[in-house]
C-alpha cells in the first residue's frame, strides 16, 4: 500500500508476482458493464486484496489517468480522479502526513464524496446568511 | 489443550513415540524373518540366485498380460493408489523437508497442483480398492479385519493431508495436527500388520526370483 | 498528537464520557460531512468491511455514543500500547479515539499513583455495566507479587474491573493466550484473561503485538455497532483473523510452484520465493498482516523477507522453533530412529534366537515318517 | 506309530523358514493369485484362491514365529490349527492344487505360493490328512517301487518287446555308462514306445546308457503327498544305484514331477549333492542336437503346439530346449496363448491324478486348457510328460475334441534321419 517509494528489501519483481492485476481488471470490467446496464455502482477496496509489492502501482498504471482530477482537503488530502476508463474512478485518501489510509476503485458516474453534502450545504447557507446579516448591520 | 499445543505434541512427543514403535517394529520384524534362515540349495544350479533374485525384485512390479486382463480393476486401482501415494508422500515439499530433517538429504519437489492432482487420484483409487475389496468375490472372501484396518490407516493421512492442504472445516493448526497424528497412527500400526509388505515384498520377491532363477527360470 | 488526546481524555473529570453522539461531537469540532464520509470509508476499510456498508457505518457512527474505556496493563512489555500509538498518527484514526473516553491507561495517563487509581474507580462507578475494558498482558497466578499495580495484584484488579464491564477486549497474545510469560516453563503461572473471566464477552485481539489498525478496527466495530464482532473458536474477530497468512500471502504462488528460499541469502530469497522452508508459520497463523500490513501499510514480515513466527496463535513461542519448517519434527528424530533401530536389532536377534530354538526343537522331536504314519489311528 | 495333529503341527513348524516368513509377511490379500489358478478360474470358488490353501501353515507361522503372534498366543488370540481345520483344507491343499506354480509367477509381492502349498502338505500328511489315493500310491512306491505297482518283471517284459520290435539291445545294469535312464510307471505301462524311441535315438547318436533293474522308477509320490522322509527314501534308491553303476548322468523321463523330484528336490532331500548330473530327456536330446549327434529328416506339415508341463517348464527351467527340438521337424508350430513359463496346467499334476476324489474337479478345470486349445486349434499337441498326456487325452475325449497327443521324444525318434 506504500506509495512513498520505499525500497523493497530483497525483492526482485517478476511476472509471477503480479497475478492479481488481471483478475482485478476483469472485475472492474464486469462492474462497468453492470453500471452501464442497470446503473448499479460499485466500490473495490484495494486494502482488502493481498497485493504483492508493486502490484498496486501496476493496477494504477494500468488504469491510467482520465479527464477529471479532484483534490479534496478534509482530514488530510484526498485525490479523486477518473481513470482513462470513463466511469472508473480512483479515490485515494491520505492522512495529514500524506500517507495513504485507504484507497478505492469506484465504478460510478461520480464518486459520492465529490457531491456537495446536504448537511454541509445547510451549514453553508447558515454561514452565508450570517455573513450577509453581518454586512447588513455593519 | 489448545490446537497449537496439540500440533506441538504431534510434532514432538507424538512423533517420537511413533518413530520408536515404527523403527523398532520394522527392524524386529525384518530380523525375525531373515534370521530364520533357509537351507542352502544342494542341487546343481542352472542359474544365479542373487542376480535373478535382484531382477525379480524389479520385474515383478509389472503384471503379465493375462493376469492384467483378468484382474484389471485390482491392478489399475492398485497401481494408481501406490503411485499416487508415492508422489504425495515423497514429492511434496513439506514431506521432503520432513524426510530431509531425518535422513539428511532432500530432492526437488513437485508443484502443489501436481501433488493435489495425485492426491485426488490416490483418494479415488483407494476408494475403488475398498469397493473392489468388498465386492470382488475373492477379495471379499480373503478380507479380514486387518485388511480394513490397514486400508483405513493408510487412507487417513491421505484424506487428512488433502483436507489440511485445502483447509476444509477446521483451522490450519488443528488440520495439520490431525494430519500428523494420522501419520503417527499409520507408523504405529505399520510393523504389526500387512503394511510391512512395503519392506518385506522385496525380501519375498528376492526369494521368489532366487528360487526360480536357480532353476533357470526368470520369474 | 494522539497522545495528547489520550492524555486529555485520561482525566475523567474533564471528559464527558457518555454525553452526546459521535456525530454531534464531530460537528462541534467543525468536521464537514464530506470529511466524515472520508472517515467512514476509511473506517470501513479498517474494519475489513465491504465498501457497500459505508452508508450504514456512517449512519451508525453518526448516532454512536462515546463509551468509557478502561485500559489495564499486566505482565506485558508495553509493545501493544507502542504498536497502537505508533499507528498512523492520522486525524482519521484519532477520531476513533476522540470517540471513546479513555479513562484509565497507566502508561499513557498523566496522573499516577492514588490519583490514577481513583480515576479508574470513578470511571467504573459512573459507567458501571457500560464501559469497555481493554487488557494487555497476562495475569500471574503463582505469586501475586510478580506483578502489582498500586499494591493491587493483577488478578484482583482484573476481576474487580471486569465486574462492571460491558465487554472486554484482550489485546496482544499475552492477554489473549498467555503469550510469552506463559511460555514454557511459565515461571509466573501466567494465564490469559479468558482463563479468569468467564461471564463477560471477551474479544481476543492477539498478536505480538497486534496490528494497530486491527486494534482500532475492533474498537471502531464496537463503537459502530455497539456489539462485539463475530468471533472465531478462540475468540478472535473473524474479519481480521478469518484467513491464514498463507492463504492471503502474495508469495503463495511460489509455494504452489514449489519455489522456496532455502537460506536467507540464496537466490530464492532474493527472488522473493516462499519462506516455508525457513520456518514460516503462515499456514497455521490467522491474522490480517498479509492484507492490512504494518507501518502504514508499508510491508509485513514476509514481505520483508522474514518468515511469519505465528505470533497471533496460542503458544507460538513453544511451537518448535521459529526457523523450523512446520512439517518438521520439533525434536531430533534421526537420533531417536537410530537408538530405536539399535535397541530393536538386539531385541530382533533375541526373538530370532527363540524362533530358531523352536525350530530346532521341532526338528529334534521329529521322528522319521514312514508309510505307516500316514493315517490317524 | 500313526499320524496325529501334534505331529502335523510339528511338521508345519519344521517347514517355516525365512522365505516362508517373508512370503506370509508380504501377502496383502489382493487376490491376484486366484486369477492365475485354474482351480479358481474354472470353478469361481474363492476358497480355491491359492494363498488361502496355505492357511494352516500361515497360522503356525503367525503364532509360533512372529513376536505379535507369540504375544497373541499368550492371551489366547491366535487362530488354532486342529483336525477340523485340516480336514476342511484337505480338499484345497490336495484336490485343488497341482503345484503348477502359476500363482507364484503372478503374485505381485513375489510369494512362491506353490512352495508354500507344497510345505503345507508336509503338515497335512503328518497329521494324517492326506487323501487316500495318494496314501495308496505312496504305499506302493515304497513297498513295490512304483506308485502304479509296476515291478521289474513287467518292465523286463516291455524291454523284451522293444528289443524284438527294434532289433536294438536295451542295456540293463551296465556300469560306467554315460546315462542312466529312469522311467515313469505310466511310460512302462501305457507308452512303452518311449523306451523304443530313446533306444533308437541313443543308438544313432552313439550314446552309452543303461536302465537299472533295481531303481528304474522316476516318479516320487513322497513329493506329491508331502512327506520329505519318504521322498528322500525314494530318491536315495536312485542315488545308490547311480553311484553303484558309476553313471555320469541320470535322465529323468517325460514326467513332470519326476524331474522336480530328482533334479531339484533330490539332493536337498537326501542332504548332499549328487555325484552325478541329472538331466531331463529333453535337455539330453537338445545337447545331442547341439553336438550334431541328432539328425532328423522329414517335416511335419500339421499345425503343432507344445504343452509345457509345469514342473518341467515353469518349475523346472526346461523351456527353450523343447522348442528348439520341435523346430527340427515342425513346419507349422504355434505357441499356446500364455505358452512357456506362464502356460496353464493341464489340471492333473501334483498328485491330483493319483487322487480319485479329485477326478471330477480335474476334468472340470480342463476347461482352461480347452479354451487355450480352442484359440489356436492345433492338429496335434506335443508334450513331454506322460501324466499331462494321459489327462489331456481324457479331457479332449470328454469334450469330443479329436486332437492327437504326441510325445516329443517319440516324435523325434520317428523323424530320425536314415543314413
């Protein structure tokens, strides 16, 4: 899960170590087909898969980068971008030390976390009201 | 007793006890046979005893054509399970490691997929031999408690090994412990039953070959 | 940072143990809904729950109440606490600790001596029947003097503290199965929590130490669902201990192909082959190391080239040697075999002498058979 | 003195040696020997599985010569050997086994089951559990000198006939000759042509030979019934005469078990090596062929096959010699399926033909030979054992099969080249 370039002790990468990449891409393909057909979104937690050193990087590389790239600043940064496959998003949550705390592949039209949240909008409305009131009184 | 304790017992004292009984039993039984002795043959020889005895030790592995035709089920299932047992016992990495620890040298192992396939072959073949034993007229007549016991204690390590490898039903330490214990049971039963044939068949074949070879017949 | 939180919460007088839900608490700290969702996603991942459960987790966490937590340390090395505090020092995880009220932890709390014990007593009294008791370390039964806190024996403190607990989390292999103090010959008569407490739900979180994320994951689960997670036959949460290291190990393909490192510095080791022959206990060890990994998901022992020592299993210390492959006998069998063979050879010769004697006797009493001897009278 | 179960058990004990112990230790009850035994294949009765016939001997081995058996005996766990068991086994050990040894060739663990049954007979006989027919034959062998009761005057008369027919002198009791010919009673009574054939061949080859008036009988009932003491006594008679006449080689005639008795068992029965060689008549003829002293003329165009007598081929080692001899005159020779060392027994050897009680089963198991013959449909069957020959004739007659039986020696004599 390391993305901070830690040198792997003793390990020489070989083809046999990346056996998780292909099945995962197939899983994504199925999920994407399901999304198109029935609108059913799905999420894959990369942390729940036993990955060999370098495999996560291989998957990310295979998915590539698409048109949208969003940066979220909430309890540390998060990177959310659409991969070169439309409808396939990669969500990486970091802590304040920029260490990945969780990483998901989302097969959806738009990751839920990107939408503005009702509670936050309500808060925003309140804040805006307050500020306008303040301006009015001053 | 926790499962790790059980496993430790199986790998430790259990194995010690089983090894003592197995080794001592086999040595006593082989000596018991060989030291009975046999009278020297006084007839003029037509062939060598030693050479044809050694030859028969190997050639008797292959059945003659008519016997094969007449008893194909017995022979094929017997072959399958003996070869399967051999591969599973002596070519799987953990087993080689075990043997290496005792005898001091090892050899390359087969891939687990191969071992797994042979385990399945062995299990099927052993079930066929059991059914054959219970249905074949002659075998049913000859079969006694010992035949069923030896089948069972041989089958046990195979099936527990298979289950342990695939982790079916229980957790790994328990499965491994059960597997090792089943091997210990096999070792303990071995010297006192027909399982001894694994050793004595070479003595028996040698005598057979020697007796025939002395008269100039390849047996 | 987390220490600060803990220290702050270490004083029950300042905290508000059961007041308000987690949602309220977070909002009051100015945490946005979006941040909360990030927190929930990470929590789900941490608890090894499927991402589809994130909305449910969010809902549960929103309404969760902060439980009081009392942490007792007995015969231990503080490794478990170290593991926990060396975990991702992230805001996300600290939120979990924000969500609990750690009312007693004698290593971490600022208070000491009578004041500390008083804090524990107060927390126990105020939250009787509701607090979560976390224990690390084993309990000596031989002589209570082997380990005491403020003059109270571990046994007394445990039984007393357990009385009002809603559930107990045994952290580390010492608390769960006796661990290293329990190892042969077990000089202190160390036992696990489960050996003493029989009437409370106990969650075992073994490991030497346990994976920090697993500790927080278990706490998060309790926090989220208000109940203990599903446990295996030796009390471990199945979500983290449901699969063996071997089954989830990225080096498993090498095992299957029969490619093994034979020594720590051979070609096999360099190529990252399976460590089975070097004594790896992965096949008999149940833990989340292979997926969750350590040090912020950097690596785990096998990935670093060292065989698994099976630290989350009972009696791992007495498992016949860390570097002895699992299929190996734990004692010297060749010597046993040689002695047995030698003894048996003598016995065999003796038995054979009896056999030959018997045959000679039968030859001796044999009288030459004639044609008159062919029928019975 | 008389037979008793105690003597039987003692005899069983004397038979156990390292080979027997190895054999019994190795049996896994696979049942393959049954399919090698014509007494099983033709009756389908599992009792007749070869290894089962050795049960009495197995019990003695187990309870007396194995550590476990000894311990078992102390607590009364071993299976007993008593009169009831032996009586039940008589039919298996004597009537249902010709000691043909086919089982010994197929046993996957290498048990010489025929040898084990032969040894079992020792205990059976000592316990008084031998069939009457065999006891009678043994009695005649010892008292008269031949199982069929043939005495010297009868043979002398046959010799006279031969001399008259051929004009050749048959040497009797001549000293310092190369060969001493033994004969089976069956040849003397039923196939005197054999003596004629040998006389002609030897005359042509210029071989010095003789027949002894004191010990001419080759067969040995002691072997068949399983009493080594008696078998030794019968062998000793031949040894004494051969030594007295100072012959170089004793010839065993066309008889299976006679060859086994004198060639392979003989020295071991009397307890010392012979001063002379023992050869089967076919071996002698093949030697003459090799030396160019046996010349034939004329070929047989009929389809001929060779029936290997078990004790001569599989148990005796004379396998190639008859084939080389047949090759001298046969144009259309065909092997029986399983021919050679794996040939099927005719069903009458090992004392079965001397045991009237076994007559029915003897003819029943002939079906195996019949099946073999039906596969190749020969015009004639050559053999080298009078016992096989008589039984084959019986069996063929029973099934209305008209295939003539030929003696190899006689057929060679018929083809002797006139110079």
